[in-house]
C-alpha cells in the first residue's frame, strides 16, 4: 500500500510517500523551487517522491491532505463575524483564494496530479501528532503539539498507542503560544513564520526584564499550561499586522523596522519571550504527564522547533524519553497525513522500529559522484576531486579554521529545517565575526 501525504497553501508545502508503513521519501517544495517557505502546491516535491518510490500517480492508494479546509474556513468566518466590522479589509483579501482554491482541494489535487483515486483529509493537529508518534521508537507515548493554529486547535495533548493517535485535550484560537511567539517575531523586526529561530537565537544576549510585563498584560497563564491572551494588544485575528499600538506602548516604543540595527531592547524582549515560552511548555508537558501517565513523550508543531525549550523539557526529566519530529512544522504535516491515512483510514498495523524509522530524516534527493562531476563539467565550475577522505577532511578543517564558510553536501537531503550534516553550512563557532 502506497500513500502520498501533502501539505500546502499556508507555508512550508511538502510531500511524503510511505509504502506499507515505511517512509520512502519526503521533501519540502522550497528545496526545488528555491522560494523560502514556499506554500504553493508541491509539484516538484511530489514528483521527487514518486520518482524515489518508483511508482506512478496511478499506483497511489490514497492522497491525504494535512488539514481540513472547511473547518479552517469555518473558524475564519467565526473570527471575522465576532470582530466585525473590524477586519473587513483582511476578510476581503482572504476570500478570493479560499473561494477559488482552498475550499475545493479535492478537485485541485485531482486536477494537479491527474489523480482519480481516494483523496482524504485529516485534522491539522492530528497530522502533527501522527508525524511525532508513528515514526518514534515508542510502543505508546503522550504527544504534545504546539503551533500557531490549525483549524481551531493551537495546542493539543494526545496519546499514541499501537496504530492509533487520540487527541484528548486542546487549546483553541486565538490563544496560541505559536502566535504569541510570532507576534514578538514581528515586533522585533523579523519575518513571521520564518524568523522565529532568530528570536530564539537572540534571547541569550538579553535579560528577561519584560517577563512580568508579558504575564501581567498579555498572557493569563494557568497551572496546566493553558492560557488566555489579552487580544486588546494583538492584531492578528483580523488585521494585517501581528501587534498594535497598545502592544508597542508596553515595550518602550514601536516595532523594530526590518533590517535596521538590533538594540538591547530587542535582545531583552527575546530573552523575556523565551523565558515565558519555556515556562508555558514545561507546564503543558507536566500536565500531559499527569493526564496520560505515559513514560514517553513525542513533540511536534512549529513551537517544537524551539530546541532551547526542548532541551529544558529534556533536562526537567518529566518523561523518561523524548522524541521530536525533525520536520516539526507544517512540512511534517505531509508525513503525518500519510501516516494517518495508512493507520487510521486503512487500519493497518504499526511496526515499531527500535531506533529510527525516519532514517535520520535523510529522506530527500541524492546524487552520485558521476552525476555531480557531469554537472560541474557542464557548468564549467572549477573543482578538485579528492580520492583521499582524510585529505579532504584536513583541507576542509583548515578552511574552516581560516574563517572560510564551507558548504557540505553528501547523501540524501534532510527533511525539515535543520542542517543535519548532509546539506550544511559550516563555519568556525569560535570566531566572533562568524554570523
């Protein structure tokens, strides 16, 4: 049985093919289109997955999309109605793409792929949960997924057992840790759904002086990690920006302009946000342990890309073992959707692999030495071919020590936003000039 999973139309479009429960191939569209976070229908990623799995679209048993468009559309309408007449401009801008494309995804998939088989849909957080649990080495586990928003859910706690994932608690829009983080990403001058990692990287340079401001004015946090956001300070529900003037007044001035110099204020804001994020996540994870009683924890959703917070969760020792989906954001939803189709819809058994059924997340394209040599010759690119691996490593180490930047390319491309040694940019971390 061969199943194609797809995520698309929001950000980080991707495709994944599984066969008899084994992950054969997965890749983001951006890796082929060269458009960062490409949200368009993932033609190139799908074509690669089909080629890698050596099958045609006619041999696919089902195509599974990673969320439910009608539920999401319903949430959008409810939000606009509840805030009306605010947000009319945002509403008008959003409707054409929904009415033309997003509401008719079965037809879009059939037309784009010339596919006549089953098209299935799974809920967004169900896809995230499946992407975290099914490739994990655990027979059973608690699953925590935290992101911006799916259809309604922004945080969910689930239990994975054998071939099922069951969501038991959710927090709903507009109260969202992912959107809180994105609001500060916007305010500190970085791009939403892209620059959050920069805010995380900025945090160690600051002092958490705004923690009380956040907890007093923006977030009403409860012991179980659930919280209510004071929407008087945010604009994302209906506006074209993430924050408003009231938000700016709390943090000593307007949002930083993109690409302008970073100041200590932005560093202190990042440190404060990271502090609050970690506290919220620790409370959610403790609550997940209390209500599930499980020994193992799986994490997914865009917030699970916050590796600093993940490290803190690990060191807290709340669960015995932790497994995090490498493509924790929306790209991984394609993998989770395929898994849901296989295990939930077709009710196929799950085979647990004791180490790593995601193959280190090396699920993308690969090229032979001969293919690379042919390309270099055709494009007249100067090159040296090393037959001695030790000499290659010595020369690369010398280049790095001399503050050069080295692109390292080997094996299959990684699935997810992390460089894992196969498509990596290497630099000397000892150098203060190395950014």
